[in-house]
C-alpha cells in the first residue's frame, strides 16, 4: 500500500498515557436546538479531555447565545460561514492536544467513549485512528441500537482501506486520531460540501492502521435538517457524494485501482448511482433518476434490478406506483408460500420430504 507507515512507541506522539491530551472539536452551524446536548456529552467523558473547541461556522440562529453558559469550559471560535470542512480545519489548527476527536453538534457521545478508545491506543501504538460502532436515534428514541449489528457486518482493525472503500463504516463522531497523522495526509478538503470526512478517513487508511472498539459509543441523531438528507440527496458534480469522494481517492492513489480490482469498484459505484437514482425516482423526478441509473448500468450493465429501474424511469409516477404495489404483492405471496411450505402446510413440502407414500 502506498505511503504505508507504522507508528512506533518512540514516535513524537508515543509514550501515550503519560501525556495523552485529547482535543474535542465540535463544528456547529445553526444548531441551537442540539448543540448544548452535544457539549454536555463531551463534558461528561470519564477520560479527562485536554480541551473542548467549538467552531461556530457563521451561525445566524441562537447558537452563540445557547453556548454562553459553557464559555468558561470551552474554547469558542466564530468564523464567517465557510462550510463544515473549513470549520473542522479551524478546530484542528487551534487544537493543542496529541489526539483529535470530532463530534457533530447534533450528535452525542456516551460517557466512556474517549476512555475506551484511548485504552486501545495504549495497547496499540501502531494505530493512527480508532473508531467505534454507533447508535441511531431521533427525538422519539433509539432507532438502531447497533449499526454494525443491523448491517450484519464484521468491522475490523488493521489495514481497512479496502473495506472502507466498499462502505462508509463509521460516522466522524466515532473517531479519535493522532494529530500527527495530519502531517502525512493533510487536512479536510474544503471543496467538498458533503463527504469531506469520508474522504479524509480514506486518505488516512492509505497510510495508517485503524483500531475498532466494538461498542456503539456514538449516538447519531436522525432529523430532517441533517446534511445526508439535504445535500446528500443532491448530485455533487453530477454524481452521488460518495462517488465523488471515491473518484477523488482513486485519482489521488491510482495504484488503488489495481489493488481493489474492477469488480469491487464497479459494484460500489453502481450501487451508489442506483441508490441516488432510486431516490429521485421515488420523488417523481424521472429525468434525473434516468441519468443516475444510466450511470449505474455503465458499471453493472447486466444487473437486472438496474435494468428494471431504468425502464421504470420511462413510466409515469402513477404507473410506477401501481407496478411497485404489484411487485410487493407478488413478493408477499411468494414469501407466504415459502413459509407455508417450510411449515408443512403446503402439500408439495411433504412430497419432497418423503412424508407421503
């Protein structure tokens, strides 16, 4: 792997627990409703944090007023609106700790998060970054207790570039990394409106080993204003935001194309275009959906699901709704038949099992 580097205990950021200082950075923009809860969750960490930096990226709501009560415990930085990656970079440039942790202003940490991650750093000096599982929730309660368990995935430690390329794996709020890693990979790419964190973690994964704590220590809030539901549903330069990130990474590290192989790349890219195309189809914008699903077919031309979805873009919304309803009825009927067969209610099951003579 290009630029691979093993961090030794004698490195500048070694001798961990003797002097390990963690800087927590909270970028915020117009989040007066949630930001105080985020700050409280950082203050409540069982591992003493070196500093808490809140970077206000030009909020126009009551964010500053809401934060007034914490100004004796946090470093508050206000800047004109430049976007989330710029706010993250501002936080890093002002951080004086050896380790960096981010928390979005609408998310929460569990109290033991930092402690468990720093314990892993203490055992593995070779790790440049440690991430965790996460829970999703909204104002009504928990939606998913463990994202990893729901995905039925095995998250791992070590060299995880390949796995990270194939799925996003973790939220930025679950991460703690060594500040010294920035010297190798640089800061967040401020040209990204969304996905700058994913692009950053992929760059880090090209150079450093990652560690994983198998506990949902980040609480990831779901709400209508979150960027993945706004900017995330809009093509970035004509492509899904994840595809833009991956295209950038492959251009930066062309050797990764051969390492990953065309099958992995085509499957991942095809899925991304299909997901976004289906989203536009569901919203009734068939022209936009057709462009995106056509791109998905370029990556997987024989995929029957992509072909059917592409044909659906030529139907009216009413026709698509009717066809979708029929498809779901057929699927339910097939599922019910299989259930009856497995329970012995369907006569054919007995014949195949030798139960009828």
